[in-house]
């Protein structure tokens, strides 16, 4: 999640000490790798390190440059209540998450990371689904200019095969229809192992055997508010609605780049 790559609560960025590789030259002391004098900084943010120009993350640009980024977004009207549900009884007894933090929605952080990667040319200008070159790997091993790949969860649920195939084409993975099914005993076990660290968050997936186009009816704001009040009370419904409202602008901004079939 982009939320964990940027400083908390909108604080000014600085590079994580463990990733702050300082190059030493003639006449300098032994190499330091965390930007701290004692080499054992464990205190919470802010870190005693410098920021990189325009880099909003705690990750050095040279490390970010070795990654191939793709973005999965979801309408806050779906994602916010889904996460809130995991932080209140009875599900919080399984997840272990008992405090809901609106800042963890992560849309602001994702947008800032997205814009930064575009500004330095690591993604774009080509967009997934369009014809043309899909970037290249430079001589230094960095991935450069890969196309912008944003997948909207609503599009994925409406057209799983088409969106998954488009995603695979974008990131250079061979697409197989079998990707949409996990109905064998071995695949079910693999899923259980993959999600073992996050009990309670992925029960729908673990209780399913595949991904097929959904059948759904769009909900009005009034229907949503009623459902949230019934499930989480007036206070919970208010928190959810306020967090949704605060996240929509960033979601809509990212959605304009979403893969279309």
C-alpha cells in the first residue's frame, strides 16, 4: 500500500534510515547505512535523515527506480466501509484491528506517489491499453517509462477476464484464463498460506473458488447511509461517510487513468 511508503499524517518526507546508503570517499570514515551517528536508530518518524528533492516517500529514488509500479484502486464508497467492518466487533476479534484510523484510507498517499512517478518519467506517458512501446529497462537495471497501469476494482469485478488480461499485457505477464480460478486443493491451500498473516481480511476470497463477472445493483447514497447506520450505528456511519467524502477527489483523479477495455 502506498500509505506505508510515505510519512504518516502528511509529515515532511525523509529517507528511511535503513535505506539511506551514504557513499563514502577518500578521507571519510567507514560506511554508514542509516544516516545516524550511532547506527541503531529505532525511534519513530521523523527520521534523522535528509529528504530527496520532490520525493514524497521514505524510499530512495534509486530503489523506487528498480520497481515496476501498477495501481489498484477501489471506490471509497466500497473500500472505506469494508475496512471499517474489520475494525469493529465481531470481525475485529479475528483481525486484531480495533482502532479505525481514517488516515489509513491511503488515497492521498497513492495520488502523491503516482504523480511523483509520472513526474520523474518512471511511469507514462503511455497508458495501459493503448498501442505503442511499453517502456524499457535501462543499462543500469532501472525500469524506465513503463506505461501507466491503474486498475479500478469496479472494472475488474464487472469484467474479470478482460481487465486481468489487460493488466498482464501491461506488466509483461503471460495471461491464462486459469488465473481466474483457484478451485483445486493445492490452489486453495496456497491461498490460505498467502493470506495467513491477515486473518479476517480476505475471508470472501478464501471461501470462493474463482472470479466471475458480478451481478450487482448500484446503491444510492441514501441506501448506503441506511445500511451503515444499521451495521455500525450513527457514529460509525458518520465516520465512514466523512472518510469517503475526503477520499473521493483523489480516487476520481486516479480513476481517469484506469485501464479501459
